[in-house]
C-alpha cells in the first residue's frame, strides 16, 4: 500500500517515542498523593488524552489546576531518569522529511512534550500541544490546527497514531490514518493502514509531496 500526502502529523508518545514506564510511575505516584484508589484510577482511560481531562475525571474541579501542574512536574522531572526513548524507525523516517511537511501533535503539555522530544534529539518545527487547544483527542481540533499551521488541506494530511482516541481524532479531521501497534493490539486499531511501528514505513519526497510506502 502507498499513501500520498503533503503533510505528516505524528502523535508523540507511543508513536515517535515511548514513555509508558515514566507515565505509569508518575501517575501512580500522583494518584497516591491525591488519595485516589487503584480501583478509581483503573477506571479512567489514561493513554492519548490530555492530563487535564484525566484529572477532571478523578478530582473535584477546584483541585484540577493544582493537580495537573503536579503531575506535569512529576513527568518532566522523570525525563532525565530514562523516562523516554525513541521507538523503532522514528529517526530514519523523520530524517527523510523536510521540516516544513511534518508536525508533532500531542496530548501532553508543551513543557512536557518539549522535554521528552529534546531528550531524544527531535526538534519539530511545528508542535501542537495541550496548551494550544480547547478540546483534546478524540476531538479533531488538534489535528485540524496542525494542518492550518502547515498550510495544508486536512484531506492531504496523514495522521500517525498508536491510540484509538488519536485515530478517531484523525478520522474526524478527514485525514488518512496510519495506526502503529506499539501500545495496542492491531485488531484494536481502526485505521486506513496498520503497521507494527514506523520502521515498517519509508518516505519519498518529491516536489513537496510525500509518498509513504510499506517496506517489503
């Protein structure tokens, strides 16, 4: 299968990098600090959603700003302790792309996203973070904003995601979706194309147009 596009939009955690161990460590510590039981915590969908939405599911509204700041601080502080690493294929694929034709679209805050990306040497020219939007994934707002920033019609964008919420956001934005089976089983992912990770793909850029192919 070959996909043609003018812009590639990448989720970060679970797509470009892995921070699952860090996320689990930090959120468990955070939950203990706020007296949230494992049962309460286990009922909340964690991956692929902005921290503010997760916290709002667990705590009264008056505590949300302080609690969001606390979990962000824990996650940022965890980055130097091996809290993030590149997933297979990330470096090769990004190095093959002009900076103007791709963006990172993450549910993390800008501060946290930049800390994680800087730790692995990824410097996107365009970054859409939780701070930039009012409605997070699965709402299409983050991906539509990225398309606007890049000046590309949403129908000519491809979204790369590992989480069902992100894939739903990409579809709602009218974009082609590529799912990476890095944090979910392939059968749990609804996308135009499902691959194991970015190492399964190659990119050829011609006159600003990107051709994405599955490696043989």
